[in-house]
């Protein structure tokens, strides 16, 4: 059965669209049968994919947001997923060792044995509103890291994804969020007190390469929660230097735990990102793992 190639031409500020002719040539040179789905929105791409047989594999060409938009057609369906990263962050694919533009490496994995990986479902409460329920593959962040995502959108266009995140981090330090946070894993208290940031992760990294959760395992049926205690601007900058290589879990002001369900409760609305996409502000998030929910090719 041919691959359904879902191309988000706008991913990576147009990188996916510019690189598509080269990827198409690689697919044809390797004799990979495919049908192209190029849609103006993630919702339309999802609808077109859902109209296809559930056994038909999909190749997501874009970033984490491209994959996230397709998750309702992937979670629990058995539909195989292949990743060709060409977005801004590419954090889930990057965790797997895939790099933008290295098509030979990505396509050589198509014949490998499929692997079942976890996903997660996040329920968000925003102010007085019930919020939403959203499927994620990589994870979510609240507080400083989500504020960085907000600033990231205003970064100079000439900067690549990782350096846009660094620019956003520097800009966000001027308005460091600090609020009361309660974190529970499987109903047990992990942390309660002032905090600058919290993340719930299935994958290991976000922000184009910051290893916020180096202990994560996408096949262990558990989520990883990471949060900080009270930090000032200098301490946040120092902590992010540790997060980049994933050397922060032993830090005295970093709290880490695992569970099938993770709950975050802030005392005031805080910025939130979901798989790298800015959601806005939220006070409560409840995330639960969906064990082995996605069939991944080349994982």
C-alpha cells in the first residue's frame, strides 16, 4: 500500500516546501510508492488522511506540529507513521536521531520493524473555561519554557529553530514568571511551592534540542514530570544551560517524577505549549499516558 505523504509546505518557515522536490526525487529513486496530501491546514490534512484505509501508512513531512495534527488518525488505529523532519523544532524526530534534510537516513528506516510508542492526552483548564482535550506525542510545558515559545514567535526570521528558542529565552528572562505550583503523579504529591516552569514529557527534548526530560522512554507506558522550585533570573539562565545537555535532574531546585497520570495546578494562569505549539495561558493541566498508542516506523 502506498504511503500517504502529508506535506506541510509551511513547516520550518517554508523549508518543507522548498525541500519537497529533493525528497520527491529520493522517494522515486528508491521506488517508494506514495500519494501526496498537501492541505492548507492541519484539520484538512487530518480529514483527508482519515478518509484513507487505516492500514495505509503515513509519512509526515514537517515538524512536531505536523505530526500532532495527524494524531487522531494514528493513536490506537495501528496506522504506521514515518517521520521526515523539516520543521522548526523537530524534537520528537531529533530524539530518534533524525535530522532535517537527511532523507537517505529517514527513508532507509522504512523497512525496519515497526515499534509501538506511547502518546499522551492532555486535558487543559483555561480560566473559567473547560478548555480542551488534545492528543500529543512529545509533551507539554508551562511557565518559563512556554513563555519562551511565545517569545520565539517574535524572534528574527533569519534565525534557525534552535537559535530562535535561545533568543526567546533571553527575551523572556526580563519577565520571569513565578507562581505557586502543585504537581501530582498518579495522585501522589511530587512538588508544591513557587515554581518558574513545569513540563510533562513523553519524549526527551523540546525547543529544538533542550533535553528537558533525559530520563524519558517513549515505550515505558509512563510520563515524566519535571518542574523547578523558586528561581531568580540568574538561576533560570544557569538551569537552562544544564537543560540543554540534559544535566539538570540532580539539581537541588529541580523535581522529577514519573507516572501514568500527571496533574499540574498553578495559582494563576501560566503560558502553556502543547507539542511546541503555543496554547495560551492555563491554570490546570491533566495528562495521561496512552501506552503503545502509535505505530512508528524507523523508531
